[in-house]
C-alpha cells in the first residue's frame, strides 16, 4: 500500500503520532487541531475503536478509497469525493507576472490563530481549528493589518507533506496569492527532501486548474466523510 492511500492513519501513526488520541484500531487528532481521524481499514472492529475515542465530539472526518459505508448505527453527516494530487519534479512556479505585486509572506504564529480560524470559517477550505497551525508551517498575507490569504502544511507522512487550508478572502481573489503561497510552501517542503501533495474536491474545477498549473497531478480519488458514532 502506498503511504498516501490512507494518509490520515499514516500521519497519526508516524509524523503526527505525538498528537494522536489512540485506541486499538483508531487514531484521531484533538478536535481543536483538526476534526480528522484515521482507521487502518473500514471494519466493524476499527469503527468500534474509533467510537471509543470520540467521547467529547461524537463526529469526525475520515478518508477512504471508496465511499464510506460505516456499520449500523453510524451516520454519515456530510461527504465528498476528493482528488489527491501530487507535485512531481518540482512543479511550476507561481505566475511570473502577477496582476499586481505579491505582498510579503509572514509565517503565522499562535497569536494569529483566531484570525486564521475566522478566514477558514469564511472560505471553508476544509476542517480547521485554533491549533491547526501546530501541524506545520503556515504562511499568510496581510493587507492593512488584515489576514487576507493563507496556506499551510497539514498531514505529514514520511517523505510527503500535504499543503492545505489554501484560502483567500473573497474581496482579494484573482491576485495570485494562493499560487504564490503554495509555491513558497512547496519549495520549503522540497528543501526537506519531501514531496508536496494536496486534496481538492472533485467538483472544484477552478482550484484543480490552478493546482495543475503549479505542477500537481491527480493520483487517486479518495472519499471524505464526516461520520457520527452511534448514540449510547
């Protein structure tokens, strides 16, 4: 099995193991880091382990290679097919002649967490919490003191790092900020001898076009689902 076939489980058992809440056959992140969990395979036993560590949240997000079909009593609250894309051979750079100069990148810190969460809640790039920035480097662009764009590192497994939370305030779209942030992050990831990858909704054609321009190629179609454990 390729390590990116089950990236949440792989991350929680390797590079992010220090953050994991664990049971026999399940791992999850603290909810304020991200509402994601992993199981090695979609069996009843694995779902029982997952239920045992959802005591404080009841629901979590999982990836699977096929549309999830949890055991009886579980509820799928939401879901979507996601392309997993990998940037091979260094990819492309951000556009050489953006419409206007790109403001300076700032590495985001704990002090920026409330603004990061607010931007993520506005633009909905995926699960995001007050402590998500603890997963890796997050870069932001500010204008007049306001955080208007960001991107960062989320899931890490040996040799691969996911770029995630790529978002721009709706009032500042079309200025090349996402491409510039992603290119900078990819360079930093490659400097560690790792390969950048990402996930994007199958129907998000605008984002897929940008990612392909930056050198990302579709690897596999995964399925994301928010599942709720059975009521006690």
